[in-house]
């Protein structure tokens, strides 16, 4: 027995040491940008089939083992849908890529029956037979083919080649050309950059099939009058120049009209909106009868939205209704024509909050469905769509929608009678819920999370009860790295407005110690950063890494960003990223610096895109920050695009004072604190000219600064190596300028 005691003590010591080692594991930038770090908290990509089965693609699985799966909510059975190894072999043989294909990937679309999936890769298009895992080439040419979409009956696949629309018969494997006049500047069925970015939720929704699969409605865009931007590569020896059509504020926009092309004979009909002028053709959608289209247009200031009903046979249109707002009208996808043929549902902010309304087919208001000092909010269910309505059960007279009724920091699912009575909340767990109903409305997928609850994916019945869990939250990651909890609260602005805020404190926080702070901002209209959702991904983990280094991370949303009402959002008209946003942020910072545990001389600020803009605004209009990092900032609204800029600022010729007062480049000489300026040279969203202009002013003023330039990277600087480099550069910047420890 005595001989066993030393051995036992050795084993116990080893166990204690192993446990201490596990507890000592800390986040690193390398882990954050590793494959595990990027996918550990993800939930599967998902799509409902008409059969009521869900298709899944789980990125938590190692790349080589990822495949398409099905999940049946009736029997809760999950199984592989295809042989991924066989499919990748077929893709490789077809595409002959320079680098190995590491994973199957998520398709561009599924046909409704679940027989086919379509992929657009390497500028080509091919089908995946989901029954036997075989690849079928569709469009394999030297031209670029994009935007594949199945017809509702599953017999055809449409796509765009060289700015013309084609249809491919799946059974006969023959293609049919439907338009013939596409050129570099005349686009059929695909959209210009500014429509893609600012009006269509970054999706190429340039055409749509009729419900009966007989015709395609499409947008035709004339880009010839739009100015060009140029991006200079660093390769080859004489670098190539990339051109892009990009309309600048006050200058020419693309000209867009709507047409319909028949599948059988390729006959085209153009929609005639008569004497109604418009600048933007924002939406085109079919009515259930496949004979009529609903067309939405906007004037240039985006203060007037008109809806027309067009006959697709003649092209004649009648005006249905008009939506106006003194600031701007927000474009969305909540327009639904009911099966009774006599009513439609429309989302409006006419009472200051986003709500649902019922109208008759003469455009007359029947009644308001939802009401209150809160807003309906997009569910995040359908990719590329901005829809608060999740499902309409016309037989039961009930509509399901997502909203910010509980709090602006949370999103929940509700149902209410079409008559506006009997509203109830169906999701109970705190946080944000992204809801996606099946076609019958029997079930919905719920991707949800909260600040203290990692993302999960579950199936619920229509009454909100959870049926099963597809992917539970990965609770091992918070435990493994001892992630610190976020605190959610509010701060009163100078006029009493309650601004949502949150804070992350360091491990072993001591209220008697004074800590440095990094403030993260965005600040754009109705674009909150303070949300009761899991703070993962590169930014969330990065902030945990800062907390590990003894930094307090602080967020506060200005009133126009918080998303509560159109009333609050409209306060920034003609002065985007101007005094309203700045005053609210300064009130938040004043509260922050009053806290006894804050080192008021070591407060930093950073943001990306609009957050970079807010960073420069704060550092040139106040002396509150010791240092700041601005990634891809807008420095003067003359340099941005028409649709986004003029929505809030109107044209430069109509608001000269506003453009002048919000030009951060012109205030560069007033910079206070050390600046890190970051930009990609192929940023086609916030063009590099923004950072060039600001840095040129700093040089003229004799102000030194730090700069990181990422060759031929776009707005997201999104490849793994560059992302890691951005965050590493910022981390070292904070170490130098906020005097952080190692």
C-alpha cells in the first residue's frame, strides 16, 4: 500500500496539472482565423423543399466530410443526401481547377421537388442530381454564366450569359436564348452594381419566374451613362486596370425598365408606367395569377414610392398606391397579394414605426394590422430578402411576423389575426430569432442566440413549441476559453433618449483598477450594433481577446442606428454621420468616462465601413479618444454612390451645406489622437479614394499616422490571411497607443 501512494500522488498531480493547463488556454488570433475558429459556432445552411424536408449543409464538420443532408421534422431523421466524395470528383473532372476542390459547398438553388441542385462555379453552371450524385453540365463555355434559377415547375433552369437571359430544359438538356440585345452596358436579367448593393440586398435579383413557369419578368439596365471607377492591379509587369460602372452623388444613374419574356416564343413585352416618372425601379414581383406584375418605383430623393399593377400581355399598368416619407422610404419585400384577389398586405412606416397594413386592390387602406411603439423587423429567413412576414395562413386568418416588440436588441416571432386582433409572441427564449417557415406553415426553422447563449438551430411547430434540435449551441467553446459575459444596459442621452449599450470587462475585473477602453462603433441608419445575440465571429472573438489583455470593450448605439423608429432614423436627413450621431456617441462616452474603473486617457475607438466613418468623425470633432482605427471609411459623401448617399443626404446640388459639414476629409487637420487607417485597393464599395483624400489632408497638415493597405482586396478584406493581418495590425496598434500589456 505504501508503494502505491507515490504513484497515486503522481497521477493526481498530473490530473491537476492537466486541468490547470486546460483552464489556461486562451484565445489567439491564429485560432480565431483557423477553420475551427471560423466554424465552431456556426449553424448549418438550410433550405426547405416542397416535401417538407429540410436540406442542410453543416460547416462545423471538417471540410472533407461536409455534405448535403436532409432532416425530416416528422420522424427527426437526419441522413446524407449525396455522396460528397463522388460529387467532388465529378466537379473536379468537369471544371479542371488549378487547386483541389476541398468541399462540396452550398448550391445556388434547389428545385422545389428536391431532385436537383444547381451550382455556379468558375463562371460555369452545372446541375447536381440529388438522387445519384452525378454532375450534369448546363453552361460550360468561355463566357461568364451567372444567376441560375429553377422554374417553379422544375422543368427549366434560367441563367444569364453575357447579359442575356437563357433557359435550359432539364429533360431535353437543350438551351433556349430568351433575350438577344445584351452588351457590356445593356444588362438583361442581371443588375448593375448599385442596384445589387443598395436596393436588392446584395443579391442579383434581375429576373423572376412567373408562378406558372410560362414567363420571366426581368429588369433591363442601361449602364452606358454611368461614370466609371478604375482599380489598378499590381500584376502583371504593366498592371491591368479594372473598370466598374459606379454612379456618384448628383450624377447619372443606370436607366432601368421592366419587361416580360415568354418562354415558348421569346416574345417580349415592356411595362408602360405612363406619365409617372421614376429614378429607380426597386421591385418587380408576380401576382398569383401569373398574368400581372407588381412594379415598385422610387423618385430620386427616395421620398416617394409608387406601386403599379401591370398586365403582362399588353404591358399597360395602373397606379395602385403611393408611399411617402419626408426623410426617405425604406424599400422592402413585404408585399403580399392574398388569394381572395381583393386585398394585399404592405409594410409601411407611415405612423413612425414599421408596421403591417391591409389594403384593397384599389390601393385604399382597409385597416392597420400591427401597431405600437415598436417595429416589425426582417426575419432573416430567406436569403437576400428583407421580409418581416414569415408566413400567412389565409384560411385561419393569421399572419406570422418577426418584430422588435420586446426590445430593439431582440427579434422575436409573433402571430396576429389579419384583422389586427390576438397578437402573441411565439418565441420565448431571450435573444434574436431568425425564422424560416416551410411551404405549408406546419413548421419553422429557428436559428437563435443570445449574448449568453451560443447559436443553435431548432425546428418548431407553428404555435412556437420546439419540436427538435438540429444543432445545439456549442457551449464547449465559451468554457474552453473562459469567454467573459457581456453586460447589456442603456445610457440616457442629453435629451433623455435611452441608447442601447453593452460592455465586456476583463477577466478578474477589479473595480478599483482603471482600465483602457476600446469602443466599437458603426452608427448607420437603422443598423444597430447593440443586440442580444451571440458575439462570435472574428469581431466578437477579437473583442474577447482584447478583454483577455485587460481592455474594456464598449458599444453604444446612437438613436438613428438603434432601429426603434423611423422618427429617430429621420433625425439624420441631410447630415449623415453628422451632429446627431456624434452628440449621441459623445453622451455615451461621457457616461463611460464617469465610471471609476475607466482610464479616461486611454480610450480608443474603431469601426469598419460606416464604423470607420464614425471613427474619423469622432476623432476630428472631439478630443475624447487617444487612438482610433478606421477600416474602409467614407471620408466625403461625394465619393460614395447615389442610392445610399442620396437616400439620406439628397443630391450635392440640393444640399451643399450638408455635404460640406459632413466631410471628414476637410476636418482631417483637426485629428486628435493616433490614427490607423486601413483600406483595400480594390474596394468597390467604399472606394480607396476616401482614404487617399483623408491621408492627403493629414500630410498637408503635417500629422503623422499609421496606414495599412491591402492590395487588390475588396471592402471586406475577406481572405483569411488578410483578415488575420488586419486584426493583428489593430491589436499591435492598441498595444502601442493604449499601453496594453502583452
